[in-house]
């Protein structure tokens, strides 16, 4: 069965912050994996995988959440090897500086701007939805959840001319009610289940792998078995620290 690891990043920054990778380490990872025949794919690879069709050999996805300005550098790294990034953008964030004012748990960095985003899209980056205000949807009423989804879609359409195929739950937070409403707007949604995407994955709770746990990829190792490593190795850690992530 075909499977695709989907890596989750947030920011590239020269800090030891839990959700930031140094830019040079990210670039080294992309280059190393490219030399091993692996290129970052877009969401069509996920759809092919779901349909049980063959996917690009050695494919994987590089996804960035939220909309830190360092997605511009991440995009350049992936383009250099003929690949692309998928950005899950919270559409209220572009132009803010810093991206999350007053949030000490997040890397302090400006958000990407709409004009930078337009350039990225023109150059092959995929932008999908991470909601509008980056809030835990479980805490909202049905009506408010609808608003989050509709506002995000409208912003992506108006600013970028993009109709987002996929959604990523802010903080990975999802329950049956949230899943149901999101499913009325998006065919694909990503949570934080550990594993690689296969034809059997739940389309509205797709697995992803938090890249924080795979920093070794910039200097050694490969993606083979990475989902299993994640599952058995970091599951407990992830659970314990999830509350401290600005997912
Ligand atoms: Zn997020």
C-alpha cells in the first residue's frame, strides 16, 4: 500500500524554540532527501494516495502552519529541488508583526504578507486553510465554526484567488461536531494523528508528523519507517507536551 509522510513545520528561525527549525537545517534536510530521490509533493499526491493510485516514488509533504514569514525561505528551499510547500494559513494573520502579539510560547517573527503569498502561489506553493483567527474550534458554537471556515475561504479567494482543497485544525483540535462542519466545506482535513497517509486514512482527520521530532533528518536517516518511529517513540511525549504547543 502506498503511504505518504506529511511533515508539519511552523517557523524557520535561529532559535531553539520547540516549533522552529534553523533555516540551514531545513534546507539541508530538503537537499539530503532530494539526493535520495525524495521531493516534497502537493495535495494532489494525497488525493492520489487516497484513491489507491501510485504516488511519486519517495514522495512526502512539507506543510507549514499559521503563516510565519519564514515560509518564503522554506518555499525557496523546496523549489530548488523541484518540490513545493503546502501552507495552512490562518487568514487573519498575514501582515501582523509579530505574528502572534503577546504570545511568548511562539517564535517571535512577523507573519508573511499577502503580496509575498501571491508571489508564492504564482511560483507553485499551495495555500490551504487553517481557519481565520487560529482558534480552537471545539470551543465555538456551530455558527461560529461556520464563520471561521467561510471567512478563511473568502480571504483566500479574495487575496490569492485560491479555493482551498484542504484544512488543518488549529492546534490539531477536532471532535465529531467540528469534523462534521469542516467536512461540509473541505474534502480533506489534517489533524495530529501520528502516522503516514494511506488509502485507509480518514479524509477528515489525516495524520501528520510534527517535524520537531525529526530534526535528525537534516544530517542523517530517511523517511522510511518514520511514521512507526513516531508512533512508538514520541507518542507519549507528544501527548504530554501538546498543551504547550502553539499548534
Ligand atoms: Zn496553527
